C-alpha cells in the first residue's frame, strides 16, 4: 500500500504534488519522494519519513518543472526504513525514467533473474518496484525509435503486463516525452484520472485516490481501467489504450474496508457510503443472532471504523458515542514497522473517555481484526475504564490468509483468525462476545454502489488469489516480511 500522484500541468507542479501526497499520507508513512522534469534536467528529492519531514523550502525550490510524479511509501517488499528504497526510482536508459509504484508483484524473483541473465540489467535494491521499472525500461528499449510514439509506449506496457504478475498501479515520468500511467490487468490496486481547466490551459493528473484531486481542484474523470495505459505528453495531449485483456476485474475490497479515505471514490463507489452499508449489514446480523443484545452504547475505534459504527448504531437504535480520543500525531498502527511498535503505539494513540464506559455494556466497532493484539489491548482499556461488558464487532470478515498484492499481511502465523474459530478469537481478545461481518455482506456493501463490479480481490478473507500463486511464494514472503524477520534485520 503506497500513495502515488502524477501531474502534467501548464505551470509549476511541485507544490501540487506535495499537497497531493499529504492527502495520500494515510497510504504510506515510511518515505516520500517527488521527481520533476525541468527542461533538460530530471530533478529528484526523496527520503525517509512523512511528507512534511522529507521536504523543506530549499528542496521544493529545486523541484522545478511543469510535469512530475510523487510517492509516499509503505513497504510490503524490500527493506524497512531503507532510504535507497524510497521512491521514485530512476534509471537513465532509455531516455531517463523516474518511476513510482503502488502494489506488489508475486513473481519478483523470477523477474530479477531474467533482468540479470537475459536483459543484462542490474537491480540495486530488494524492491519489486525497481524490478518493475527495469522491466518497463527494457520493454521500451526493445521498441526504441528515434521518436517515442504513444503506440510504442503502449506496446512496451503490453510487454510489462505479459511478464509481471501481481497487483500494481504505476507512474513513469519519461524525460523528454511525458507521463505514463498503467494499472495491472485485474485492476487490483486503484488508479484514478482527473483534469483541471485553468486560464492557462488544461492539466491532467493521475493518483491512487480521487481525494487527492479534491484538494487540488481537479475533476475526477474516471478510474484507469484494468490493463489500461494512459500517456500524457509533455504538452498535455492525452492518449489511452487497453494494453492487456482482463479476464477478471477484481479490485481490492480491503481498500473500502480500511485503506482508502472515506471521501474517496474508487471504481465509481463512494468509500463512505460503502462503509455505511457495512455498518447496516453488521447491525442486521447482530439483530438476527443476538436480538437481546443489551448494548448501551456503540463506540468506534477511531478513525476508519467511525462511519460503519455510526450506521450500525442507528440501525440498532442504540446511542453512538465517542469513547476514545485519538492522538492525531501517532501514525496508523496497522502500518507500524513491527508488532512491538504497534503495541506501544496503541496506548499512545488512544485514550478512553471513562464516562462513556462506566457501568455500561459497550459494543466496540473496528474496521477489521488483523493481528488482534491491538484489539485485545483496546478491549482491556474499555474494561479498565469501567465497562460492565465489552462486545467487539468487525466490519470485515475474519482475516485468515496473507495478502500478497500490496498490504502488509504476509505471515499466516501473525493473523489472529488463521487456524482459530471465531469463538477462539473471542477468547483470545477477551471480549464478552465477538461478531464478524459475513463476506457476502461485505461484497454487497461495495457492489451496491456499482453493480458493474462482479468480482473483488478478497484473498485475505477467502484465500483465493486472482493472479494464481505458487505456495512457495507464500513461505518466502513469510520468511522475509514477518515481524520476526523485520526485527532480526533491524537488530543487525
């Protein structure tokens, strides 16, 4: 999960890229970077940390140009906290290409070998993004002409699709030509196209989420289609082509549960309204299974669960209360580097309002339960604040399988619901009772916003991987990306 944005403007774009990245900061807090083209020079600045920490006035002043891309990183492949893996990446052959990527490949090692043995390209980092950049660069070199045409570009993207497997949304800033954007043939990771008409002329932008357009005054045109490539020339001409046939359009359903901001539109579905429907369906399940629930108050785990919890409370006819005050200067615990850091951050991040818990039966609502340790802490916090009974509801189904398309859920052993019944999870968390959303209801909650969506990537709930998957790959990423593996690398 990362945030990407690219703009082809008629005036300087660096400040707009910066503003867009701050709005996409929820998608990655590890590193950030911006690349622009200024005449004959490609300018790049990147580093570890939040967007506000990576850039200062001096670095922004150097990022001159009317075309550029930006990236905020949340590592799901490669190393944690490695400055050399901050994006955009850059290669100087052919043309000079800066590259930003959101997603994850499932055949990275095979491609890495091909790059070295067949294509004679050296990969400097462990990042699959650098591998994908070099695949694109190689395909462009195959189709190299004196003048790079949109047709040649689209042939190169088709070559990338033929070789890469996984979920990916990509931006490539090609020096002297323009901005190329493309999305995997399944449309797993989101990518949106927008435009802004100014007195100076028409400008285009491509981003992970439409919310980036809102802050910049761009109009959302549409989602980039699965397998589609969009090329915007340096002088603002828009070209598009479907470069791969999509057997299945399967956007990631976890975007709607947790990853995306509620004020975004993805696949013509309002994330906010989808979460409202999740709450309504969860309330219906509670009424079916526990008609005498005895809930005195519904309390969300801020912030992502608030929308679903409000709809759930309304459907149950139970007061909705803000029982936790969030420290907004602590990042999202889900994307903290290591379980120890997540555990410490929960108490720093949330503080209970005792008045809302004292002598009450409370239903805590979260967007999902992944590792379970933070949920267990929060339940204990509610008890310590004086709650009589603590119930727990998840707006998503049990997470039982790794996600391999760009979300940091690599190790089965770290998933609290893997190998456990719901009753066993309930006991582990210490809840008086626990209720999960049904997968069919989650699918309905999103699909009701756009009936043209027939299928989703639900792999972390169902174990069904739309790209196909070698079981050895699951073992490999567990060895590389589990919390224990990360801790061992940090100790070296």
